[in-house]
C-alpha cells in the first residue's frame, strides 16, 4: 500500500515552511528552508549542503540507524570513492536512488513539491 502524503504549512518569521506527513512522521521542507539563503535557486543550496562531508556522514549514519533497507554498500562506495573531491556533488534524487534512503523525500519536475527531510535531518 502506498503511503498517503498530507501537506500542510507553518509560518516561521512570516515565511511559509511546508510540512509533509509521510506515514506518521512530519517531514520539513528543505526547499522552503533553503529559500532563506537563495530564493531563486534553493535546489543549489540543498545540493551543496548534501555534498558537504559532515552532512554526508550524518545522513548516512541516520539511515543506518533508522532504515533497515539502507544500501550501506553503495553508501561506502560513494564515501570511499567520491566524497572529499572538489567535483563531488550529491543531489537528493541521487542519494535516494543509490542508497534507498528514507530520511529525505524529493519530487522534482514541473509540478514539484520539493525536497523534504525527516526532522532529525532537517534540524
């Protein structure tokens, strides 16, 4: 059965931040948070944040602790062969596709809802 997605918003300092309920967890919009830094292209903020070694290690650890289907082998492959190089970039879609991650949810395209993260990751 497909998980039902329910989207709401909260107001933070007169800015709307979307909340997406996935299962029984409220995921926070990284897209809306990134608009504080770059309103025209928040996706770049997210990609740069995810490409940071500290962020990569944290979200990898979070997945190991919370996701029984996490592809740890692929995580180690990325960590050992890509992270740390100046050319390394990690998009939400690439992270999800390669590792079966559940802590970040992203839907792009013309009618994109954006990128959302579990509160442990977003905060």
